[in-house]
C-alpha cells in the first residue's frame, strides 16, 4: 500500500450500497492497482493497493465478520 496526493482524474466510484451521507470511500482501478479516497475529502490523500491485496481485502469482507 502506498499513499499519494493524486486524487484527481476520472474513474472514481462508490458502492451502490452507499448512503447519501458521504460516510464512505471511493475507489478506482488504475492499471493493476486500486486507489481509495475519502468521499468527504476528494482532494486529500489517496491509498494505492496492488490488485492482489485489494482482492484479498474484498474476499475477507465477503467472508463475514472478523473473528
């Protein structure tokens, strides 16, 4: 994971399950990486994950609550 200030650009989206209160994050796929930013601070820092790390994170979320 890396952090960057480059939040500009196209391709950002948030989950269709997100509410309208802006307490969520947005993601975009850039090459083999996934960028994540805070919806409330779109010009703030961006976290960048490699594709394998992101896939592992999503799989863990889908598997249920942490134990």
